[in-house]
C-alpha cells in the first residue's frame, strides 16, 4: 500500500424506524363549552320586605339605639376627639351599636367647612349629625344619627333607603336579563349541535 493512498473507512449504518402515523380518523367536534358569567347581585330581590321582616333590621331601625365611636381606642381621650372630628370632615368614621355590638365603617360626603349633606356640625352645639348610605345584607339602608363631640357616643338608627334601592333593583333586573339572554343563546347552540353528534355516533 502506498503512503498517500486513501484508505476506505466503513461507517456503521444504524437502522432507524419512524413512529407509526396516528390513524387519520375524523372526530366530531365537541359541544361548545359554556361561558356563562353571572355577576353576583349586590341586593336581594325584595329589599323592603327583608328590611321590614328581618329581626336585626327591626332592632337597628329603632331611633333610640345607642352608638359609640370605636376608632383609636388605644389613644388618650382628647386625641380621640380630635381624630373623630377629623374623620368626619374627611368623610368616614367608625361606629358601633352598643346593644348589638354591630360595628359599622361609615362613609359620607366630606365636610371641610363643617357642613355637608351628610355631616352637620352646626345643627346642635356640641354634637355632629351624620348620614351614611350603604348596602347591608343585600338591602340599601341609610344610617342616621348624632354623636356628642365630648363623650363620643350618641343615638342612631338604620332606615330603608328608597332611592338607592330603586337604582340597585334596576341594575339587578338588567343583570338578570343579560344572564337569561346568554343562557338562551347557549341552549340554542346546544340544540343545534345535537343532530351532528347523533349522526356521528350512529356511524
């Protein structure tokens, strides 16, 4: 063999196998997945009936219910008085019904000048009169009462809020109508799919 003569090199050949092709079977499309989104209502269907029949509402609707300011209990008395008045002017405060122990976080229109539709420091000397609208247990209510600026306690009650209830009822009906329309559309799609699914099963 000559020095510069090329030497044949044998390269091993590895057998390769391709995975079998999956069977080409046509599958019928599945039924459309439901996409029914329902926004939880903020109020119950018949707010006034619940307000008049519920035992808790009946108790809190009495105008003789004692209330007390509950904020900053760990602070000195004078500082608590200043905090309470500052909160009222800023548009929020914390109260509790003494007899039931129910705590409320009230929000209302701020009163930077000492008066607003919801906060009145001028009605009676040494007292502040407050009003706050909110939803409690699915019912639109209004808290109304006053607190002594020295003792930080007073009297308050809950009232049924007709105007807010009317607005929330309209929103509730609108949401229910949208849900019913989406449900009807989904049921129509389900019915249109059934003949195709039956035919595919028969084959």
